[in-house]
């Protein structure tokens, strides 16, 4: 894996950490079955939003190598599409460094990342 691919994988983990916070808040106090999540793609500048069922996001998060991205934001060198809708795709990291980064990046390490402060 190149340094660039490693950076792309880490960007996705940062976005996922942000969404995990959204998911927790929605589970705790939300009154809607859906929530708006940020695209978990590798583009650090992406600001796309994805509305999906909270339960569907929980299913994605059940596997640490899976991410939800806006359709068309997939990176074939790092991931494969495992499910897609009209608006988004669920991608799974390919085995190797990308999958290890996804599995090994603790959410608390990423929560204060400047990339997701808006």
C-alpha cells in the first residue's frame, strides 16, 4: 500500500468516527428512524451527506471494514461494493493494509480530527 492509499484509508476512518457519534446521538435521543450521515469516502474535502435508516447504518458498522459512501465515491484500489442503493454504496475494504487500518483505528483517536470539525 502506498502512502497515498494509507492516507485515503485513514480519511475514511475519520469520517466513520464522526458518523459513529451521529449514530449514537440518534439512538439515544432521536425520534426519527433515519439520520443524515457524512459520506465516509476517502476524499478529505468531501461534504456530501447521505440519509439512511439508523438501523441500516448500524448494520454497516457491525463490520469494521465497511463504510457508507455516496454513489460514485468508491475507490476500486482499496474497496469493493457490497451493497448499493440509488443514493449510496456500502463498501468493504480489500484485505491487506486498507482493511487493517479500518479494523485498527480506534474511534476515540479520530473523534477530534480537524478534518471533520465544521
